[in-house]
């Protein structure tokens, strides 16, 4: 996994580069797209690393498994369940981890990724910003896409149980 030269990932006017490669292989069936790694994710060198982010807990609960802790366990979990993971933003500047603070946005080549991995049957977005960026740049792609309620600690107006129920649509594409 490649890492950025700017390990802090935040509070800097310079352009930040996405620090992680996509997690995907030829068996992947769904692609989950976030927006851009949080400051905590930059620090911990992996996706959805903020301890209050519900991403890993939500996925684990859908499959009645223990929440993966290490990076290796998380990658293994994704591969076992044929889930690919990446983000919409390749580079940007920002002041904090909120999607609303992203400026000077450069987009990842999602279309190229889908051409390289044609087994992807659906895309899921973990935030409205990632969905908006996809629709603005890749609206022409003919692939089912769905919004997932944000797992972010900043989005707590919906309960874990409600999020889990809504996230269960993922399993429809993983049978």
C-alpha cells in the first residue's frame, strides 16, 4: 500500500494526495466509495480509521462477524466478502476531515478502475459528497449505485441500527 509524503493529512493549505491504493481484486462484486481519508485515517494509514467511525462495525454486523481490528484483518474481511474499497478524491486541500472542507478537488479514475475490474456489479457511497462527485464526473456509467448512510462520527442523527438496516442492501449484490 502506497503512503503519502504528507502523513498528517490535515490542516494544511497544500494539496494532499490520496495515501492508499484501492482495495480490489478480480473477485470483487461491489465497490464502496468514500470521499477522502480523514485526518485520523492519514495518521493510522488506512481507510475509516477514526475510532468512532462505524464503517468496520457496520460491515462486520451485516455478516455476523467480529469487527476486524488490524489492517490485515480488514483487507481479509473485504476480500472474503468481495467488497472493493476506494475514494472519489485523488487530491485536494482541506482544513479538517469534513467533506465540506475539501477544496481544489482532483478526482480518481473510477471509470478506469471499473474497466480494469469488470466484475463490479454496483457502487455504494458512504457520503453525499462522494455520490455528488461521482454523478458529476461519471453519470454516464451504466452501473447500479446506492447511497449508504454515513458511518462518520460527524453523522450521528441516525442510529447504528437504522444505518445497519439501510446498509443491508450491500448483501443483495454479494449473494
